């Protein structure tokens, strides 16, 4: 988080949540890994997947996503931020 503005990683996570309707943290991590270019570093994928929880927590604290049971959904502010036209399920 940079002075209250979402980072590119946070925006990528927000876009994934918006595009999929709702995601739990594990699925968010899986999608984040798949969205990144591959690496020869064996710790790359697991590190990106672990970051999902932190990204979600920050997005929630900024009001861009909200809990929906065990999943995350975008809020109106989050959808406006990334110009996402889908509505939460």
C-alpha cells in the first residue's frame, strides 16, 4: 500500500476477484500465480500464492473488497477503481 493508493499487485488481485465474481484466498493465490510470467526460481509460485492473503487484507482495509462468506467480492469502490462493470453475485 502506498499512501492509501493500491499497488499494481493489489489492482491485479482486485481485477481477478472482479473477473471471477468471488474468490477465496486460495483461489486468488492460484490465479495470481497463473497470471504472472513463469520463473526458474522454485519458490516463485508459492511466494506469489502466499501474498494473496496480504493483498486481500489490504484491499479490504481500503474498502475495495468485502468478505462474502469464505470468499472475497468487489465493492462498488473497488469496481470503480478498475472500471469493472460486473456486479457482485
